[in-house]
């Protein structure tokens, strides 16, 4: 074999490795998804190398994806957009210009990114917030919470809670001409986790008099203690959010000590004295039959007690909203949950739907059979996906009818 042929073979193998990923047949625009995933995979490998060489933390490299998508707060003829602060927490604020004399609706939005990445200024989040503000005549408060690895739990939760509690004051709602009976909290992925946790905690806060009308959770991460659910097994190597990355996100939320992630990888991180919590995420009880398939439930093996002592945050309901008694769920507002079939977090959302229904909470569950984690981010050219546009339009339309 000549040198040219050898290099061509090597190049072909590398391209195949980075670009080709098995994609389920019912997902549209599969080659575009493969190319998107190739970018994620390449950056992930660069991050691994940089971290092993001691150059940068893994998430600092991954954050390049967010910084490349930064967009300034540019107002237009329909919406005024500003970067400001609420109770010292940065937010990007969207105020519609139409119907100046009428009371507005409002959405507190929390971005995703595994508590480590993302931001309110990413183009996709900015565009979605513009659309919601325009179509619903709504004030959007997009929260710029602090990120890991520099900040760990409960900082992210506290930042979002601080903004939500501040905004829900009647005097603040009056300032922005918001109808106090028409406020929603929403978030995707890690943002869905924070939205669910904040909504639970607001119920018990005697200082908060205004109640949320809706919580909208988009493929949320909701539990930390069983990381071998059917969805984790089936979608271990799916694009955008493989199991390995999700475990890294969970671990980084609480500590830079990788011993927690290593224990999570074998699903042996919960101390024996907390084994009673597994009843809240026992998928054999909470998943509908069609999601169980041929999986057999195995009670997770308890792990090292020292992990629970060193990093108790991963057992805290403010980090894992599924880990609460049913009584803590009663009184939650109308809940809209989006889950995707090809997502490691699929079963978190579905179990929450089941538990909310049992607790008497009104729930709308939209399950996307042909979708993957992070779908709603892909609404901008050249990486726009038709299915993403449809999903965003559908949830905005639902919000328009129900908020």
C-alpha cells in the first residue's frame, strides 16, 4: 500500500469514527445530527486531553460551545432586551412592546447545560425567549446562574431561587405590568431540574404569596441515585448527551473530585443508610409498561458511606426533585413535561409524570418518539432541524393557550 493510500485510509477511518454514529431510523435529518454530534465528540476528546495534560478543566473546554454561540442583547421593534440583575443575580430580560396598557404574562426561564455549560446569551435561548415574548405578550426572565466547576450545588439552585422569589413579589410584578395569576417557570435539561426544584421549594416559603400557574419541564434531570434506568441503558451512546457525559455533569454539580463519578459509573454511590430513597425512583413501579420493555429491575447496590458524608448534595431534593414524599408534590401547579425517546433522561421525566399524577397534580406529558436530548436547541441555521422547529412551536402554542 502506498503512502497516499495509507493516509487516505487513516483519514477515512478517523472521519468515520467522528462523523458516523448509529442513529435510529425514525429520527429525521440523520446525517445532520451525525455532523452535530461529531462537533460535540471532537470537543469532548480535546477536553479530555487538555485535562489529562493539566492545561484546562474538561468543562472549561466544553464551554467553548456556549461562548461561540453568544449573542448580544439586541432589541427590535417587538421586544426590548436588556442584560440586568435581579437581587444581584444576572438575568436577560425580554419585555414585549405590544399592548402596552394590558397586563402581561411572564416566564422565568432556566437554561440547560448540565449546571456547567450554557447561558442566557446563547443564540438558541435568545431566539426562543424572543419568540415567547412576542407571541404571548410575555415578560421573560432568563436566569444567568453561576456554573460548575467554579461553583457547586447549591449555588445554582440558590441563584435561580433568588431570582424567582424576587420576581414573584407583587411590587416587582406590578413594575413590569405582569398579571400575578399568569406566571410560569420553565427550563430544559439541567434547567428543568432547577425549575422543578425551585417550584417545590416555593410551596413551603411563607414569604412567597404569588403562586406559579405553570411549571414547564423540558427533558429534565430529576434524580441522582439510580443511574442505570432503562433509558440510561438504551441511550448510553446516543448523540449530544451520552451516559458518560451525563454522569460527568452530575458529578461536577457537586464536586471536582472524580471519585463520585467513578462510583456513579457502577451505580454504587448511594450510602446504605439512604437506600430507602430508591422507592422514589423504582422504575418498575413508576414507568408505563412500554418503557420497561425487556428490562428487569435490580435494586441498586449501596455504595461507600463516605461519599454521602462528603457530598450530601446529591441526596438533597433541591438537586434531585424526585426524592420527595408524595405530600411534597401536592399543591404543585399545572405541569407540562416534554420527554424524548432517545434520551438518557427520558425515564426521569416519565417517572415524575407518574408520581405527580398519583399526587393529584394536573399534568400534560408530551413524549417525542422521534427525538433526542437537546432537540429544542437546534433551531438556527446551519444546524437547524425541522423537528426542533416543530417542537418549539408546539410548546409555545400550548403555553399560549394555558398561561
